[in-house]
C-alpha cells in the first residue's frame, strides 16, 4: 500500500521501465513475493504479489490485507486487489480496487504510446509524467521516476537516496543483507532489494504514527 503523497521532491525520470531486463531481475524464481506485515512489531496483515504468463504478457497480481482489532472486534480494515499487465517489458495497463476501512477507492492506467493515461478516486483522467510506474514496489525500476499510487491514482513524487548495503530481517527471522533505499517525500518510506533486484522489505510510518514493516515469507 502506498500512502497519498502529493508533493515531495521530484526524482529524475528515466526510461528504465522500457528495459525488459530490468523488469526480469525483479521477478523471483518462485514467481511469488509474500510478506508478513507488522505494525509496531505485531502482525498486522499480509502482502502478496504473484507473476504469471498469458499469451506472452506478464501479469502481476497484487493482494494487500491489513486489519487492526481486538478479539472478534475489528477497528480498521484495508484490502487492495490489483493487476498490472506488461508486454515486452512495458507496462500496458493496471487496475486496482481498494476498500480503505469502508471507503471505496480505485486506480486505472492504460498505455497510449509512450505515456500512461491514469485516473482514480483522487486523480482526474490525465497523462502521467514520463517514467511513471505503479507504486507496487516489486519493480526496482520504479525508483527512477515518479510513481502512481495504486490506491487512488494520485501522483507520488520522491527524492530517492541509495543507502548502500544494510541488514534486514528475512524469512524465518534470519538477518540478511540487501540494498536499502530511502524515499523522501510527504510520507517517507524505506525499501530493501536483494541482488539482482528482488524486493525483500519495507518500513514506513502510518498516518497514526505507528511503524509498518514487511518481513518476507519463504518463497
């Protein structure tokens, strides 16, 4: 899930997203990414991404589920379901529907030449800036330009700082080494990628000040 971050410092857009090799390095051999999501160190939900082939196109299916409750009572629920379609290394379309604690939100994007036409619950239909990708985090190439919030279609701008190698908690609690990136903007976050570009971690502050962290499951 990406928080709405209108504003922030724009990173320099590139054409990295048009390189099929960059996209391929972000897909694990298992064709699936699975994370346990923690809030202030306690299990909060899960985030899953699966990769499949359909007539030569790459389909990327995203599912996010968060919940805060006490016993049978639920105080907060979040559910996102999305799909990206890629052809020859180029993002051709994306759709997402979100239930944000009872509030329905959406995002849709379709390619028109070299641009994406995006609209959403917080975005009028418009041409996205060059280099935009959906902020679903699995594709390390997203760090090279502005991003589109899959929750509502709003534009996210970050200043990305490459922080070098850093420890993160891997599957089954094992410490691992990955490259850490700090994304500075209205709502900053950190992302970890293991070589050659597999997404393995996230840390951010939620709107209520709680710390959200992602720990990968074994794939």
